[in-house]
C-alpha cells in the first residue's frame, strides 16, 4: 500500500528528504555489500545472532574500517540490524535486496547500464536527446549499440529486458495460436526468444524477425543454435528511417515491449506502416507493461524509473506509457482493439484488427 505522505509530520518529511539527497550513497553501498559478499556472509552465518565486523573482515579479507562504514549506512538504511553484542543480521529489506531476482536484475541494470548516464538527465530533459548515452558509446540510440556494449553492461541490459518479458511468452502462446497462424512477424525480435518459442510450440509456423542489424546478429546466432534458420528469417529494419517498409502476408504481427522504445508520433508511424501491410483478417498483438494497470505501487515505481532510462540513455523521447495513451495511439493508427486482457501479473495484451474501410 502506498504511504500517505500528506499525513507525515515535519521531522519525518525532513528525514525522507535527507534520504533522497543521499540515495546514491545508499545505492553504491548496497552494490559494494553485494559484490564484496558481505550480505551473503551475514545470511550464511545468521545462526547464533550473526557475525561481527571482526569476523566478516577476517573471513572475507577486508579491512574492519571498510566493512564498518558499509554496515553503518546499511544499518541506518534498514538493510541490516545489529544486536547488543555487535552481531549483524539481514532485515527483510536486506534479504530481498540480496536474494530477490527482480531486485537483483534492477540493481545490476541501474549500476552497469544507467548510473553514470543518469548524471546527464537534466541535459536530456532540455535537449530531448539521450545525453547520458555518451557514457556507454557514440551511438544515436542505445539500440544501435547493444551488440557493442561491454560484456557486463550487455548482460545487465539483456537480463533486465528478458526478466520482464520472457515469463509471459508461455502464457501468450495459446492466445497467439488460437487461430492457427502460419506466418508471424516478430517486430522488435531482440534475441529471437519469442520466435524460437513459437517454433517450438507449432512445428508448421514460419517467423520473420524485424530489428536493427546489430540485434539480428545476436538473434541469428540463437536461431542457428536451435537449428531453426529454415523457419525464422531475420529482416533488418530501421523504424526511424524516412519510409520503413513491411512486407505483406503476416497472419499475426507481434510486438512485445517494443513500442515503449519510441515516442508517441513514432508509435503511430510504426503501427500505420504495419497496418498498410496487413489484410483484414490479420491480427496485431501488442504486449506492454502499462503504468496504469499495475496492482502494486512498487511495479508502477519501477516502470516510471525505467522511463528515465529511456529519457537519458535509450533515445531521449520515449517512456513507459499508460494504457489510456496506447488506446488513443492505436485508434489513430487505424486499428480497433478486439481484446484487452491481462497477461500474467504485470502485462496487458491488446489484440487489434484494422479498421474496416
């Protein structure tokens, strides 16, 4: 439940303001506590009240000073707690910080991909460009450089991307194949995971993946590894070019967490381009995590934080959208929404058809 900050007193409000002012210190301390193995050590030695600073220092070959300054800020940040004997245990917050998969993915993505770039957020707001991207490379958008990121950066980016999409592929299969499509266009196919899942689900389906050349190199390697190159065809496309083209013939056009990578105007352009290639019976299936469809306030918080990644690093003009905005963009592009349904805990699936002429 979201706390009612209107009812907190001045002292509590000031304390919260201080925590925001020093939030990067707490974040970096958390990263260090993980990377140095301190949180793991505390949890693994939780019996008999937990370890002391001296024990942690000795067994992990770290200075007592270093362990001490990290655990002091961790204690006041409610990550660990210390008893009267100077022994430390993880709090519930500390446990989830260290062992929850979603938190781990979010923390690594923030540290390895976003942290340095976020320094340039104010500049990006002024210019409408991803000014923080210079911290990673010299591309116009991050998508052009995904295949060129350093290994740790690339792993954290793909772990983040896949964590919020892979889990819904199995849930989507029955819905995607309910009308037995023979040809599917996977728009923004990324590493090819969805296309591979489709081929494993239906032995007759053929897939065409549309993405940037660098991304398709990664997808092609995964497709070849699965011996599916005869059923999945990569096709390069740059949606930001003046006149992108999509061939005809798709029974289903699939877009999963793809359109949030573009501005509202660009989304209408992409959808209109697809509409021009689709017959009346073809379906457009859009899967997104909409900010106004989340059951938990933490989920909405994650999405709205991710919007700042788009602002300062990805492209400078996209975000995580609400379903209300998407409905209007879909209508503007010439589609009607046939089905609007939840897919798992966080995603929404919109099944669309071209408007009758």
